[in-house]
């Protein structure tokens, strides 16, 4: 009886294992072939696809083995049951393996998909930056012509009264557009983490002098009073980014003038206190008696595109980018920017910045002692676009300088090398030019074996205004970098400063 019952149970176990195992194997074959089809669609596994057919073949053979065991073998002996058990275990094993494999592969391909997406995003970001760089170049070139011609036209004898006022408005609008382009480019750079601040020796007192002169003129033009206090507290040289500090203060002063109605007052206060060994803590306060800021808007004031009055009828033009950009610059310099304001009473923007004291000796108004006049100076303009060269030439003509023109870098190098040493006082060099670009031309000039090859000021005058371009031009041996459209005063001052420094160097060389 036991044997009878045991025999039946073994039989049942044998058939159920064969039956369930076959069913599982059919499922495995189906699942595995779907899995392989799926893989074939993914580009990373496309090539291994043929190899993966082998396991399917094995699974089919396994399945046929089942069927033949089910058909041809009777569960008469223990060994037959064991065979069925092994086959059943095999199906479960294949099932588990296939599930694990499919999970692993889907994770791997998911990672690869994300990597591919990241790569595509990076690529598109690169394309965007290149696009912005090209567009900025393209936009600056016509702006250069507009601002340059406008400056020259304003000096024409017949230009007075209403006409002069119109030219003035063209100038203001073009400069406004330029500011906007710069801010958009900067914001793009900031978002990509590419905006960097320099840490070089600088003259803070000179920077403040320039800022206060520019802001004073703008305030005066609007009929506002302007006061700059505390610049005498700067008695040392520091290391930092002079251009960025000027940029931050000018943006705040520009806003102060913009958001203050006549009669009103704009102030710049500077104070300085020691901040440990070799460092001084500066506070720059830009104060106005203007329209003030609503308390509820203050927390958002440094956000991108934040403007208190978003309406299109807003009487103050603007984009809401200026403060966002300078907040990022102040952060990069390790400083802090804050604001206090009362509606209809005025606002005070405060920048706290700690600067390292430079080892350079402090000579008050150093630059002025080196300054030279442009009258009679000979300047070589290396520029491929004749209209751009003409504008720069006209601007320099106003100051009495003499200019000559080379249409590309190669011709520039040739003209310079064929001239008598000391014939030219400076070179204004475009960067992007056919035949030979400005960086190569500068290196070629610096390599020449003649007395003035190393000392002649070479100033980049170009529509490429990215920080990386500035670094490239300085690395190539240029003395300064002016972004087009060059502001007339900035052009004159840069030339004077560079020529003054070159004179000092050549006197030093001659003295030795
Ligand atoms: P924009 O001036 O181009 O709109 P900003 O980023 O420079 O952009 O300023 C953002 C906003 O902050 C301005 O739209 C204005 O509402 C407010 N704001 C900035 N400076 C002042 C100020 N000195 N007085 C009053 N409001 C100001």
C-alpha cells in the first residue's frame, strides 16, 4: 500500500515537474527572445546581438529534452524522478538568471542612456556658447560702427541743438543695447560657471577715481548732485580684479542715477578697516535719494530678471539682469552685497569686500605721472573691416594722433617689421582676421629682433569680449584688451596708459 501510494506520489511529482518545468521553459524562451529583441534596439548592445541567440538555442534544446523525457521516460525508477527534478531546477535557475540579467542590463543601459543625454546636453550647451559668442561678435560690430560714427558726428561743426540731442540719444540707446548684450553674455557665462575673477595687483585708488569721474559725469548730465567720500582711506595697493570692482560700483551708481529724480543726490562712500594680517576690509556704499524700493521686493532684488515694476509702461528701461550679474561677481570675489531702502526716500546698496594687500609700493596717482598725450603719436591699426578701421582712425584723429592701416595680421607684421624702430607708438590689433589672426600677428611682432618689438604697446581691439579671449590676448603678448565698440575715452586712456608704461620701460632699458 505504501509503495503504491509512494509510487503515485512520485509519479505525480514527476509529471508536475515535467509540466511546470516545460511551461516555465516556454516562458523563459519567450522572455529571453523579447529581451534580446529589446537589446537589439539599444545601440550599445547592437553588435553583441548575434551571440545572444546562442542561449535561446540552448533553451530550446533544453525544452525539447523536457518533452522527450515526458514522452519517453516513465517514472519507474528514482533516477527518472531525479532527472525530472534536475530539469525543473534548471528551468527555475534559467528563470532567475534571465530575470537578474535583464535587471542588470536595463540598469546599465539606463546609465548609458543618461550619459548619452548628458553628452548631448553638453554638446548643445557648447553649441549655445559658440552661438552666443558669434552673435555677440556680430552684434558688437554694427554697434561699434553706430557708437563710433555717432561720437565722430557729434564733433562736426554743423551739429548743434536738436541734431546734437538726437545724436546724443542714439549714443545712449546704442550703449544701453551694448550693456544688455554684455549682461546676457555674462549671465550665460555665470550659468556655465565660466565667469572668473582675476587676482592681480591693482590700484584701487585709481579705480575709484575712474568710477567717480564716470558716475559724476552721468549724474551731472541728469542734473543730480554727486559726492564721493572716503577715497583717501585707500593708502595701499591690493590684489584683486580691478575691472570687476569697477563694474560692480558703476552698475550700482548707474542704477542710483537712473532711479533718482531731479533734484536729487547720489553718493559713493568708501571705508576701510584692517582685517587681519595682510588684508583690509572695504565697505563701498552707493546711496541715492531716489524712488526707493518696496520692502516686499527687496528679497528678490538680486534675482535674474527681477524688476519692481514689470509693466511695459515702466518709465525706467531695463532688463533686471544688472544686479543679478553683479551679485554673482561679488560672490565670486568672496564679498557680500546688501540693500536698505525706503519707498520714496532712497536706497543704499552696500558691498563688503576683503582685499589682500599687495607687495607693490603704493604711489598715489601713479598712472598720471606716466601719462602721455596722443597728439602726434603714430598708431598702426590692424583690422580687416575698413569701416571699423576708419572709425578708430577718426576717433584718434580727434586727439591729433596719426594712424596707418593694415588689413590683416600678416600685412601688419610686415609693415611693422619694415618700419624704423620707434616709428610706431602703438598697435591696435583686431583678433579675428583672414590670412593671419591678431594673436599670431602679436606673437610674430614680439619675436622680431628689433629694439621696440618687446616694448611697443599692442592693444587688442576686438568684438570678442569673453574673459577667455582677454586671457588669450594677454598670453600672446598684448598689453591690454578693449572690447568693441571701444568707448572713445577708454580707447584714449588705454593708449595713453600703455604708451606711458612702454616709455617707462624703454627709459629703464636705456638707463641700464
Ligand atoms: P534694471 O535696472 O535693468 O531693471 P537691475 O538688475 O539693475 O535691472 O535692477 C533690478 C530692479 O531693482 C530694478 O528694475 C529696480 O526696480 C530696482 N532697483 C535697482 N536699483 C535701484 C535703486 N537705486 N533705486 C530703486 N530701485 C532700484
